[in-house]
C-alpha cells in the first residue's frame, strides 16, 4: 500500500494544483509519479460516474481482481491508469497499489 504522509502533501502544496480525493489531497506533481505497479502507467482519479458504475458491479458480484478473486468491498474512491486498463481502489485515503489488487477493465463487456 502507498501512504502519502500529510507532511509530504503539505510540503508539495506549493508545487501546483491539487487533485482531491477525500481523505487525501495529492498535488498534481505527486499524482504524476503514482504509477501502476505492473505497467508503470501513470494513475489518475476515477471519475465519480465511473466509480458509481464500478460499485454497482461490485455489489452484484461481477468484478474480480487480476488474481481472479472476487472484489467484495465497494470503494469511495479509486485510481485508474491513464490508458484505462487497470483500476486500483482507495480505502481510507490510501491507494492499494498491489499488483494482485488491480481490477482489469477488460472484464467489463460494457465500459464503465
């Protein structure tokens, strides 16, 4: 898991605009260095509309992690790779950036 200490965030506030994820504020330069642990593709916040669609699919039991285990817990926030291929859930303001905890978007027949 990746935790962004408040002191680090505060020290970087002056670097630029801030992308807001409830529970954590990530300055754009810091968000720019967050990457998928497998592909190293940059990450960005998943839009609320798409997060809602993902959570509905999780509630219906239709979502699996890349290790093929079921995703059972909905999230208030998520990050997605800029190429839209992998989603990482954010719990309590902490992105879970583990290779086996990515959610591949190719499993969805209808896009989020």
